[in-house]
C-alpha cells in the first residue's frame, strides 16, 4: 500500500459539520443517518456527552460508554472538539438537526443522557428501526440456512450501504437427549407467584468457527477515478464473555462482475471461539485505494470497539426483554460506526455494512447445513459465502409441559419426559388427544397420544410411549387438524418441501406425500373450515399462501389477499361462521383477519390487544368460546377468549408456565389443553 496520510483533525471536524448541517443528506451516509424522528439517539448521546465533558461535566453511564468508541480513534482533546462542533450546530439551527433527535438536541448541557433515559425513548427508537427498509427480521433458520433474501431488503442496502438482520430471541437450552422414546409424566408443583418458575438452565458453551470462503461479484464497485480497484473485507464478532475480535482479509485486486474470489487460508477465519448461544457480527465490504498504515491501525481499533458494543448491546436485551430491542440497538450502533468511519474515511470506500445476529437455533442450522450466503449490496453488490467449521451446535431443547383448564381454573403444569427441538402440535381425534413433537437427537417427528391404558380396568388417561412418525425429519414445528373423518398432519421437511399424511384408527398413518412445486419457511398451519381442510404456509419472502383439501386432493396455492408478511407461523380456527387467521407481525403485534369460508376473501380485523409477542400464537374453540394463547416477550404464557369481543389477556399459571416459544392448544374430552416447551 502507498503511504497516504489519513484525514487531519480539521478535515474530520469539517466532515462532522457537514453531516450535522444536512449538507450530506443526498450521500449514502446522509441517507443512512437522516429522515427519522428518534433515530441516531446513540450518536446524539455521544456528541452531547463530548460537549458536556468539554464544558466540565461528568459524562453519564451511557455517554461514557459511547465516548469510549470515539476515543479509540481520536484523542480526548479532539473528542471534545466534536462536542464543540455539535453545540455550534445545535445553537445555529435552533435545536433541530437532521441527524440527531430532539430528545438530545433540546437537552441542556447540564442534563446528560443516561441508560434510564434510553429506556424511556427506546420504544420509539425500535419502532423506527423496524419500519426501516434496510432492517429485516427473518426466521433465524432461513437466515442461517442461506436461503434467498427479500429483494426489497437487498435493494434497500444499496440506498444506504447499511443493513441489519435480526434474530429471534435466544432460548436457553439443555443437552439433547438421545432416548426421547422413553417417556413418562410427573405432576409439577406450581412456583410461587412472581418466581421464575424454574427456567431452563443456561446453555452449555460450544466452540464456533466461521470462515470466509468466497464472494461472488454481482456488480463491481467500478471506481473509475481510482488508480487501482481492490476489495477487502473486515468484520467484528462477539459471542459474550469478551470474545469479540476483529477480522481483516487480504485485498482482492481487479475485481470484476461475474467473478468468484476465494479467501486465502491465512486470512479467512471470521470467528473462532466459545459461545453459549449467540453470535453477533458486523461485516463490512470495502473498496480500497492506497490506504495508509495509520488508517489500518485506526480501523482495527474501531472494529475492536464495534465488537465490544455488539456484545454489550446484545446483553442489554435483559432490561426490556424482547427481540426488537436488539434490532433497534444494532441499528443505532451500526449508524454510529458509519458516522465515525465517515469522518475518518480517506481513500477507502465502504461499499456495504451488515450487522447480523445469530441465536442458538441459527447456529445449529448453520452447523447442520455447513454454509450460508449473505448479500452485500452497496456501491458494489457481492454475495459472501461463509462456511461453518466448528463443533456441532445442539438445537435448543425444551421439555414438553401442558396445563389443563377444567372450566374455572388452570391446573398446575404437568411435565412430560419428552424433549423437543420445536413447539408441539395438538389435536383431538376419535376420542384421543394426539401430540407431535420433534426429537432433538435425529430431528425425527414423534407421535404420542393421551388415552386410557389398555387392559382390564382401564384407568386415568396417560401419554403413550412416543413413536417415530415414519422417517419424517424436520427443523420446524409440525401441524395437526381433523377433517373428512381423518387426522391431518403437515410438516416442512429439511429440504423446505411441504409433506402431509392422514391417520385413521383403522388404517393408521398413510405414507407421506409431498406437495410438489413449492416449499415453505417455518412450519405450516392446518385448520378445518366447513367441509375442507385449509393449510397456510410461509414462503421465502415471508408472505402467506393457502391450500385447501376437499377430501380428495389439495388445491393450488392461493396467495394471501391481506398481504401479510410474518416472522412466524400463523394460527387458524373456525368460530361460528368465521375462520380466523392470527399472526405475530414484524412489529410484535397480533394481526387478525377473518374469512367466511372462501380462501380468497379475507377481511382485516385489526390488532388483538396484547403484550408484544414474537412467536406463533395458538387458536382453538372450547366451551362456546375461541381461545387465543401467546408467549409474551416477558416469557409468560397468556390467554384471551373471544365471544363477540376479545377479553383481556390473562397469564396461565403466573410464575409457573414459562414457554420457550410458541404454544399449542386443543379442546378434548370437555377440557382445554395447552402444551408448550419449557
């Protein structure tokens, strides 16, 4: 590399002044930072803190954290000058800056911005992040398995050179059991009100190793004004416990569209270390021209700080406890990084930056498939292939539990000795309650029944020893429904194909059939609608499709006229004349629609008022009412009923029922059952 001098302090302060004034609003960094009301709150707190230090005030807890990032690349004296430029912009523009929210700019110098203040503002910050086109919450299994990303999301990267891909909330897990066919049940004592209720133990640590394998060039950067055209990659990774570290690849010269370039064996390890259930990545694709060693040093320092920031802000999830918080914080940290890098950028152009979070489910699927591909669409468009080379990652496992409503109260949860790596499915058929779950050891679908013991005298119903359902294997929750005198079952296979079977007591399970021509993400949903069985599945772009079965064959798929995009499988049930469809949206709210028996005619029914939830709900009809169950973001199992209007949600066994994810529900033998993983 040529020995070029990095930007000087006056140059950096002038770039800062231009960004704060809005003069850079049409540049990519200006588009990434502008146009929202609460966004850039962390950036604003950093600048406000720098000015407060300049004027003799002690920084707050949050300001100190953010100033630490700035001080990795500038001395304290220059950091204070950043505060001076910020204060001049606030004064000169009447407290209204295009890239700093008024919750910061209207704050007097004597009043700092704290973590407690962030708690008060974070819901607005998160809402704006979720609405941004360059932010995507996807099924973690889809992201980790490398399936196609939403074209709208990929194109939004080009507008800003920046994107966030969020993961579902990490679930505590325990070791997978190899002998899940041995089963039993035991009464579980209810926990004291307000207690944790015996939450699952912390996940065991495992070694992760991710390697940059290659990248394919869809569109070259094409910097015609540079003396050479090179691509290099940098990244920061964090998995908790101070495991964050930087990555810098070699430079790839003469990069052209249509090429695939491979990383050298000495510079390809993206992350190699221990994790207890998550990994946060900030990955950057650069177009390089004649950088100096000083620039490299500053970049490495900034990447180290970015890794620490990812780690800290992932853990901050504990104080609000729901998935979108990570999205908002990752969005804000990423923009702060862009802002600092813009001030320092000399002849290195940031083509695209992505922040990606992987929870244990993601990591387990990534280990299972062995590789994934992520788009980086900025000045150029590159598809990065990442290889997994670490230890096998256990799928998050939970023990099945269920509770029974006897008409007035919920019984204490009952624990089964069946471990599952997915939520269960429940259905009452021919006087027997059927349940399906997925055995962790081999991902096989297991079938058990609650029925009276065979033999003289009978006795109280017990769950049968689980049996393999053929050779069906899946990474997703199965589905059950009753129709045409049969028990219908559907599942998304490991190849993303949709498979189904039927069962009768006389004939048993028929062989599995595949619905040809299309596949699904997430698990499918089944429901009985008049004289048909309906199945809803989720496509690769997170939109919904519906098939109907008339007792002989499945129809072609109907696309969803409500135009929903969901982050989990939907719930369906028929109550009186209406078939209800309810889903947890990308905004963590429950969206409802109804049909009167026609798959192409749906009416929007607004939102069902509830605590935020990111998991699939469960619907069933019992005792003249429709029951809706959710796993709220505080970890509680909650239920609401509908009899012309929705009741308020109430916790099922407060303190005792703590599902890992989506519940399942069914009415059986004049009782209501709800089952979940714990």
